[in-house]
């Protein structure tokens, strides 16, 4: 299965895809294809984000955005897997990895679908704060849909009603954890967009939090 074909397979034939995951069909190939597809989508979207500042920022963001998603997955994935096993999940480690990468792949593809809109606002507005908050919104929308795919896949792959409610609550706990870790890691790896008037920086100084910065951006946008 070619790397980009996996995207259409997931979006158009999700039931068949998850049944194959349950049956253990070509899990290694699926995992490899999704990783490649996700990296490509995130690389392109990262380049679009950074292009608001400079060519160097576009290159930096194109590299850092895939790293952000994959490192966050590595940090939080074991939590979901082991707690799922604790609550009665019969998924293997490989099946869990495939399911998690399905969520990342869907999120990445949806982010890429927002790229033309991102470019439009990049060319039509000079507001740095608006551009930044708009992209935060795109990440939230794409991430939410990715999680819905993950939850749907977990139900099909598990085929076990025992502990299903607990695992469903666990999934949303993990989503919050993933969002918390991911947002703070994004703050650590910043900048992705690059503030106008400042020179290119590969990384910015430590301190503060992602959520505090978002509140500041809202305040500046509203003139507070």
C-alpha cells in the first residue's frame, strides 16, 4: 500500500481499515505508510506556517512540526496503551500504535487541507496575532477529528464491551494529556510562525506557557 493511498483508504473505507487492524493485516506496512504520509503533510503545513516570516523560518517550521507531533505521541502513547490494558483492552501494542498513528494521520491531512486558507490569510492580513490564533483553531479542529477516528477505531478493534465505558473516559483523559504535553512542547520548540520585526530564531528562550501566550494574543487582538 503506497504511503499516500493509505490516507484515502482511511477516509473512505474506515470500517474496512479498522477491521483489517483488528485482524492484524499488514500492520507494519500500514504503520510505515501512515508515518510517511503524516510527515509529508506536516512538513508542508509547517512550511506554510513559517513562510509568514522568512525562508529560514519556513524550513525550520517544516522540520519542527513533524517532530512536535511524533515526540508528543512517544511521550503520551504508553499512557494510553497501558491504562487501556488495565481497563480490559485486548489490543496488541502494534494495533495500538496503528490506531494512534491513524489519529495523527487524519489530523495531519486535515491540517494540510487548511493550508490554502492559511495562505489566504497570510497574504490578506498583516495581523500576526490573528494569523497565530487562526492556526491554533485549525489545529484544534483537525485534532478533534483525529481523536474521533481514534475512538471509533478502538471500539472496532477491541470488540469487547467489558470496560468500554472506562476506556472511553480514558481516551478523553488521554486527549487532554496529549493536548497539554503537545501545547507545552510546541511552546518549547517555538517559533513556528515567527514574530514580525524579529530576526529568525531556531528556538526562543524558555519561560512562560502556551496558554498564557494565547490569552495575551487574544488581548492584543481585541485591543485590551
